[in-house]
């Protein structure tokens, strides 16, 4: 039976693991971020004092923490979905543990505790690209965009080479480290490509960054080009400091001014063309591989 749960009287301190909590071989230091599906903590390995980032599976719509830190389903109906999501979260960890690349967050280990799952990652110091853009502390130059996105695309290519697609590339999932060195985070939506078996998973859609095939759940049309739309949209959002109009709206009536027009004279035409190419509404009209998009950028760096 699910335990009594009333969101109105739920103690605030149960929302997150408190500083000092010991979990596996780590001590929680503080919470770094929380979203609808998980919480991320800064923690320290007890033995050698190395700092790590730990991501905890805690889908707020389905489950909550109780007095002894155990995570339990909110009600009987949520239980199956919670368990299903927990398995997928574990898959995210396993995929990541095998994907080593300088632009991809490094998974050190993963473990089950408190009836949920934890992913231990190398802690990287940086600022989210979304925050960086919002704060407008720096001028978004061609040089900045090429530095960040060329390195990011190397990581994305690695994912594709392993027959996966990330499916949630957006500025909020890109950490910018010193030297404008990007790190791709959040493999919560990762999927095998081509998909081996049709799995029931909750659809992750990021408005403005996910292309139509993803929004409409046309899984058979999902591929590397799906990530490339998100990369194009991320670059564009850096240039105009807001998320582009959603692909679903664009499909009805495309109000997105092509980058070649909107940013004319601010950036080289070849670069703007490459962004427009990546953001084509129809999947087949986009670059089909990271290589193709990088080549379009390459023309620039070589010019
Ligand atoms: N390895 C890490 N090092 C530093 N910060 C991290 C790390 N992983 C996650 N974060 C921080 O936590 C936030 C949420 O992580 P993310 O994996 O995107 O989870 P969610 O699924 O909740 O969006 C990130 O935007 C980032 O600020
Ligand atoms: Mg995220």
C-alpha cells in the first residue's frame, strides 16, 4: 500500500537529501539543481574527498521521499510508472557509463538506494548555457558559437556512433566550463537508433528545440537529424536570447524568419545557411549526420 501522502502538508526538508546525508560511499554537500524527474547534488566521496555530482531519480508527479529517505510512489497507480521510469533511468546510466568523450558528462558509477537509483558523475564546474545567454554577460560572437558547438558536435557524433540519439539537446543541458569548453548533460531521453524494440517511454519534448518527428511521437522518423535540429535551435537561441518558435507551430504556419535573413550581416551567410539547414522542418531536408553539419561549419573555419 502506498504511504499517506498529502502535497499540502508534505515537509519541505523531505524534498531533497539534506547536507551531511550519507549515501553509498558519498556525503551529500548540497543540492545543485532539481527538475520534475530528478535532483542533482554536489557530494563528496568519503574516502578520498573527491567531489562528484549525483543525480537521483525522483519523478515528483509519481513519487515522494518519506522520513527515512526512501522514495515511494504517490499512489497505487503511480507505482508501475515509477518502477518503469526507474529502469529507464538506470539505462541512462549504463549508456553513459560506456560513452567516454571530453564533451560528454562522465558517469563514474551508479547504484540503487532508498528504493530509487543514483547516477554518480564527475563534478564539472561551469555555467548552464541557458543562464549564460539570459544573463547577457558576454557578446555572442561567431568565434564563441563555433568553439562551443564544434566541440559539442564532436560529443554528439560519438553518441551517434554508438547508435544512440540524445533527444534533449538544448542550452539548459549544456554546461559551459572555463575556456568555453562545453559539456553535454542529461541523457534522460536517450534512445537507441535505429530503435531495436518499441519501448514504452515517456516522451521528452523541449519546446523550441525538439523537431516535429519527436513532438508527434513518430519514433520511426527519429535519428541523428533529430539531434541536429536541436543543435541548430540551440545555436539560434544563443543568437537571439530566446527559444525559437516550436516546431509544431512551424508545421502549421512557419513564422520563423530564416537565420540568413534575421541575422544578415551579423554573421557570415554560410554559417546562417547551415543553421537554417539544421532547422529544416522536415527531417529528410536536414543534414543527416554530424559530419554533414560540421562540414558546413568547416567551410567557415577554413575561410
Ligand atoms: N556532472 C555535473 N556537474 C555539474 N553540474 C551538473 C552535473 N550534472 C548536472 N548538473 C547540474 O544539474 C542540472 C540538472 O541536471 P540534468 O542532468 O540536466 O537533470 P534534469 O533531468 O533534472 O534536467 C544541470 O543543468 C547542471 O546545472
Ligand atoms: Mg536537464
